[in-house]
C-alpha cells in the first residue's frame, strides 16, 4: 500500500506495471458496437474535472443480483482506462460481486489493486466508481426497487458564489487541499466568509475520503 497515493512529488507521474498492463491490455473493453438489449444496467458519467466521459454496461443476474458481465468504453485518459479495466475485473471475478458488494468498492480499493496512481490522477478512478454506482442505480430503477437507489444530491454551500459540495469535492480531487487553493478554484466564500467553516469541514471530509 506504500505507493497507493504516490505522494512523493519526485514520483508524481510514476505508473506501476499493473497500471501499464491494464492500459495497454484493457480488460472487458467494449470493442464492438453496443447492443444495449443485452444489458440490464447501464451507467454513464462525465468528469467536471477534465471533461472526460465513461459509459458502462452490466449484465446482472436478476435472481442473485450478481454482476455477470461488465463492459465499458471511455474517452478518458490512461488512468481512467486502467482504473475501469481493473474495476471490471474486480466486480466480475469469483462469480461476480452482488450489487451491494460492488457498491462498497471505493476508488482507493481500485487504486490499491493497481498498485497506486499519481495523486493528480485520483479523479480518474473516481470516474469509474461513479459510473459503476450509476449503473447499479439503473438496475434498481429498471427492476422497480426504488428504495435501493442511492442518489448523491448536491448541496449549495455558498449561496453567493453558488458553489456546491460537489464543486468542493472536484477541487479536492484536483489537488486543492487547502482553503486558499479551493477558493482560488471556486471563489467559495469570497463574498460570504460565513460559509468558510463548512468549506473547511468539507475539505477535511473529502481529503479523508480520497486520500486518507
Ligand atoms: S484526466 Fe480525465 S479521466 Fe483521467
């Protein structure tokens, strides 16, 4: 786990052999034209951090809710390709995870299996984590299990600059780990300093969530 975050600035662009392997030989990549009728859970997410997009298609056993097949396509970078490839292996190995097990997979788990990612590439593994969650919700929506859908609604933190908790999350993922850096990116609290304690708390929360 020593290099999971590759915090050493000298090694900040270090890629492990596992990352390179999954980048050059992506597993479960959707090469062919997609026939969406073959899948019963579809997820899609775009990254506000870099503008990249990821789509995933899953075939889920309706009885056991195990993931039998997980295919994906992305316009994202090498780290997104390696992360999604690894996630596709993790959720389908050993007869496949159940949807509830898959929901517990965190970006850190994917990075640990990859042997780490450069810190500024963390948001790429978050991208596949979010697409997986979107597909899980899609399965529950199609099967009318609405109580199992988990939606992360965004909340406005600063009504003046209209900055939300998701904006702060993206800033932290992009490496803004202090209030000053988050302010530079988002302008949060500049006309409304009363919200800064809440912003600081969120920075701590997201740092812990993704880098802790
Ligand atoms: S830079 Fe966009 S997904 Fe990695």
